[in-house]
């Protein structure tokens, strides 16, 4: 008899293969068709770059330092673990980065690299041995761009094959359990008290401790999911010597790591953080390895090995003997350093894909914690699962889903996460955190009613919080279709600017910035600075985000406040919050087409970032053809009585 879990996972593998082919083909077309200038503007390329020094990292890999020399105001998409390729430009025009111009051609180098570290304008790339000189000696201007990520897919395929083929072990047990209605096993001991947590958070921690197989912490926005997870990890460490903590993104791993370190827990971060500062770097594997007392000796031995290998002349009969002796000593030191680092750490943290790192080979853990599990493909969640006995998933399947680019794969069910699957099959394993501490109650209420069956309430202390809203309504919707635009101003209709870069609405962008300026003036410019009132400007489309960023940078009024203002996509704001949120919806057309705004989980994220004030800018006639946006419009009208400017 065929195992239904195995059949379903085989289907998942086929869907993942479709996604792989779709993404690979899209990347090929982009590389061929999109000019360099657009790649730079999208944050997918740096050109030109300054090529710096090389060094060997703690893993004995050759690295090279790169610095971007132009376009530093563009937020880039380079981060740890991503694959990159290098290129040079022949016959470039002065101050021009458009490879589609006549006479300009791109020449790609024959090797790829992997991002080891990426900051604002500096990157460190791991490259194959012997290729540094190719970059350093080039007489043409050099650039770097993101390459297609084969590694992540390879690791996910391997994980699916492993779980499909698992027999008579813990991995096979978890697989069959997650795909059935069979009850998950529990321990039975008295509940523990955590007076500093609310009742739902306390219950969630106890459910984690009672779970033999699986527990799910469902954390709507602002309900203290991370606080609960940190407490659950801390309590688990009272019973286990070490746990594995993973998340889909580097940013999510950074956030949970920072909170664990603040709690005094010894964390070893596999991979480099995206939130680069000394505190974050101090608990990375690479920094800890290099800080070990034995590292200088290891470095000297590795240097001697490299010099011995370069030596062509004068090799005697003892050459191989010397080389093997040095390699043996280096291996011995490396094993000793790793044993100490991993032996001291209570939490090993990495991305889901990063958990396949060779450093973790052979390691086993009692418990795996997966944060932001609702954003991860099921295949990715299986990567670390082979190392553990039980799993705790935390997230919110009513917020951002995993990114799936193949429409066919999405329709086939690739977007369904492991967390969603377990929520359906094992509702008894789910604990809902139902008290939020972030938002004004009226901002939260709409989200609670629509997404969480009205179960999420606002903490009393937030209800009583004095704020900029003392003389103001918390939500405003400015109907951009009803606001007159001057003759010299751009119209408030959307424009399509290309696949994956999305759409732009220049008139709406102008209104967004004008509204923010008017609101700052209303609150009091000095009060903004004194109380450090921070602002998030969100748009679902990257093109609109970059346009808004440029507008804020150019407008003199915002110069004193720039560090208080963040402009990003919905995805970029996941897990963040601000006092004031403005959302530029962009879509405005005669047909009522709203594209991926139909994925309401994105809107849930965008709306719930605001602590005090939410301003929505969008064309009512276009958006309200969808029942969700119609209901939201009616809700805002009821609160305000009108849609007058702030």
C-alpha cells in the first residue's frame, strides 16, 4: 500500500522542480534582456566596483573584498549565502551603466562566488582559488550581479529525497505524523507559571514543553511571538543541552539571535548576519573561530601548506610527507576549535538552507525551533528536520506566504507550508497568542475581525497609551482618484515598468510624500524629533518604493527626519513596526485589476506595522471592487465620517 505522506511529498518534489525550472528560465531571460542600468536600479547588481584585498577566511576559503563606488542610495539585494557572478564592460560610455547601448557589451567571468558578508557599500565574496588575479588585474570596469541560486534548490531536493526514503527512524515518524490525523504525543507534567507573560503566552510555552512531537505557536502581529519563543527556548534549555533554531531568512535568524543573546544565552550563528554590527558579529561562527586562542597557530599552518603547494622547484622526497603532516596537524586543530565552540554553545542558529552546512554534519538535537515558519516552503523545513527529535513552529499563516514564481506550481499547492498542513491536521497542537501590544485598538480591530475571527484583543496598557492620536483618528484612507492633480504634477494612474519590478504611480507617490509632510507639520516638527516618532512608508511594488525613496531624499523638508523614515516593500517590513505607517497602494485602472494585492496576507502585514497612525493612499474605485478593500473602506469611513486630508 502506498504511503499517502510519501505520495504527497513526491508531488511536492515535482512542484518544486517546476518552480526551479521557472525561476532558472526567468533568470536566463532577465540576464539576456535587461540592461545593466535596470539591474543596478533593482539592487541586483553593483557597477562599477572597486576590487580590494584578498584573504583566507576561517573556513580556509579565498575571499575578496568589493566596494560599490556609485548608486549607494539604492538598497541592494545581496546578502550572506547568495550566489554572484562577475562581469566586465567593454567600451563603456562615461557615467553610463547601460549595457544595451550601442558599442557596449558585457563579458562574464568563468567562475561564480558566494556572498560571505554584505553591508551598505561593501561586500566580501568567497571565490574559487586562483581567480582573484582575474578581477584585480582587469583593465576593464568590473561589476557584480546576483546569479541563479542552484544551491538552495539542491539542498531542498536532497531534503525531500531524504524524508521520502526515510524508514523506521524519527524522520519517518514525523513525516507520517504530519500528514495524518493521528494525535501527536505529549508529556504529562504540571504546567509551569511565568508571571511576566500573559495567559496565552504562558500556555504556549507550556504546550511547547509538553510536546513530544510537534507544537505550533500562532503569533498574529504584535502578540509577542518572539518573546514567547525566547521563553520557550530558555525553558527547553533547562531540559536539553542544546537546541537548533532556524528561520527562512537571515533577518529573522538575526532577530531571534539578538533576543536570545540579550537573555544571556550562548548562541553560535552559522552564517553571517544581515543586520551588521559588532554585537551581531560577535556570536557568528566565523568571528568566534578567529577569536579562538588556537587560531593563530592554525592560520600559520594553513599558510605553510599554501606556500608548500605553490613551490614548484626544489620538491624533494619529503614533500608529500611534510604536506600530509601539516594537513594532519591543521585538521586536528580545526576539530579541537570546533569541538570547543559547538560544545559551549547552547543554541545553534542558521537559516533553514544554512542548516545543511558541513559544520553541522553528524550533529543531533532534541528540539528544532523554526521561526517565521509560515514564510518557508515545506521542502526548506525538512532540511534541518533530519537532525532532531521534535519540532516547534512559530509564525502566522495569515501574514506573508512563501514566494512562489511558477503559477502552475502555486496552483498545484507548492505555496502550502508545513505549518499550514499541521494546523489543518493537528489543531490541538496550535496555540494562538491573542493579546497584542503594538497597535492602536482601532487599527488592530479590522485585522482581528477579518483574519483572526475577532480573537485578537488589545492589551489594556496600549488602550491607555497617550500618543499623537489625542486629537486624531488612527486610520485614514486618502482616495487618490478623487484628489485633483495640478497640471505640472504627474497623474495618479499606475504605470507598468517591467516584470518583477512591478508598477509605479507617480501622482500617488507625490500625494504620499505631501501627506507625510502635512502630518509632520500638524504634529509639530520639533515634537517629531524630541519624541523620535518614526515612520514607515510601504508599497507593494519595488518601483514605487525606489521612487518614494528618491523623493524623500530630494525634498529639503525631510532632511532632519531622514533617519526616522524607512521606505520599503511589504516583505521588507515583515517583523517591523513604526509609529506612523503610510501605504501607497499604486493600483489605479479602469478595469479594477489589483494584481497580487489580492493576496490579502500582504495587506495584513502592511496595515499591522503601525503603532499609532495608519494612512492608506489608494484609488477607491479600483480597490473596492474586491470585498476586502470594500469592507476596509467602509470601516475607515465609519471611523472618520469622511476622508479629509490629515
